[in-house]
């Protein structure tokens, strides 16, 4: 079966994992610091902290803004469920908005259509790794949370995605462009927010007893005593994950180059298929991460089953959230999200794909529509 998403790990990651296990220090430690510094430098972020998942990074990002209790956060409906859950768990209400039919990204006009007197912040999602047009959204004047889970290596007008709004998050799960198995990260324009995040991720304590002991903690003799700065859940990343991430950072440029090759093959070879709409390339001056290749097609469900029957797995990313009864917004009409729900399909793109895999995907799509 050809998988729709995937990462690529090799001897370097395996060696780093073995070294971590042999060190007998697999939990939070110095390798996390090393990964944070290397990632921040690589992607020119003003500040950065690693956490244990992208979903938890979203919850932390919303929490860092200290929004009024019960306020509303506008979120694109065409996104992963963690975006809405983070808002709810932080004590607020997600208000879903539409997206652009071509880019599948949220626009300023989509957001303005859903603003109320309770609106306190906006969440944007750089869908598939294509940067959202941030300038008009920033001009609305609300705090902006950037979901850059798809957008490692993506840029907007020369700026790294995830570091344009007030706070941004990244995902390093098993199928992302850079994987650590499971992990995430958070960036912010204000370094003080990241310093706070590093305290919050350890249940609001910040420094472990061991770190307090070896640093003398300003002459403190009872290093096992601690002052809890604020209540928060544990989101500590591990040395194990960080070690994988360090190896991935060494090869990320090659991994991205392979994704770009596959993207360009699809753009070329699928362009003439009747009724098939290919996704847009990044505008001049921006950079795409090539995380997801999402086409729009007639008879989408039939095509998906046909490809599955021929050992090619595809999926819809994502089922619009406003259609889920949990959020009590099923009476809201978001026509572009609903159109994507009817005709969008993510097809395989990841660095493990061989040339024959890519050729097979193209050939069967063409055969279906012949």
C-alpha cells in the first residue's frame, strides 16, 4: 500500500536513539535545549520552546494570550480538530469561518464575517504548507495564533511561518516534514512568552529539582522545594524525541527537496486531467513546505475507493469542523469548506515515495478519468 503521508528516518536517527538509551537519561534534558537552539537558528525564529505534541502546543499558545474567560476565537473550519479543542480547553469558544476555495487558507474577509463583540483572537492555519496571506489579517488588530503544523520551512514574504503572529506552533508528529515520533513546538515574537511557556510545560514549576541542585539555585539548600508559578498540565518533551529531531534537522533540506520534486511531478503530470484542479504553488517570495498535496476532483469518493482498491491510500484533510455536532454550529453555512468537503482529496506526498510510486499514483488517477 502506498501511504498518503509519511516521514523518513535512517541510521542517524537510530544512532541518536540508541545513544540516548545508553545514556540512561531518556526524559527531559540537555538534548531538548540543543534541539531548541538548533531549530530556532535554522528557521530564524525570535524564540522557541519544544513541547510534547503539536496539539498541546496549540493549547499552550491559546493559554499564553490570557484572553478574557469565555471569549471567542475565530478558527477556520477546514482544519484539524486540535485547533478547536485547544480553544475550548483554554476556556473559550471557537467560532468557525470559511476559507478560500483555491488556497484552502483563511482570509481576512472570512474572519471579518464572523467577528462579534466577544471576538478576542484569531487562529490561522497555513494549510498544506502554503502561507496564509497574513498582512490583512494582522491589520484586523486581534491577537493572532499561527498553526504552522504543516508549515515547517514555509515562509511569507521572507518571514518564517509560525513567527509572524503573536504566537505560533509547530508539529513534529510521525508524518510531519520533521518528525520526532511525537512532539511539537511553540514560537512567539515576545521572548518573555516563551520563557513563560518553559515554566508552564513543567506543571508551572519551570526548573526540576536536579537542575536546581546542580545550579545551586542561588544558594538554596533545599532544592526539592519549589514555587509553582501557575497551574498547568505537564507538556515536557524528552531527550529521546529531541535526539531524533537533531538528526532530522541535519537532513531536513534533503527531505524538503524530495517533497518538492514530488510536488512538481504532480503539478506537471496532473495538469491536463479533465475536471481535476491542482493546488496552487506559493507566490513569488514565499516558500511552500509541500506537506499535503490536495487535489479537487469530480466523483471524489469513487476515485478514493478506486485508488484504495489499487493499493493507493488517500484521505480528506480535513472534514470541516462546523459540520460536527459537538461544536453546535451545524446551522452555519460555510460554502467553500462544504465544497471542499465534497471534492477535495489528499494524495500521497512524502520523502519515502519512490519514482515508481509517484508514477503509479498519476497513472491510476488518469486511468480513472480516461
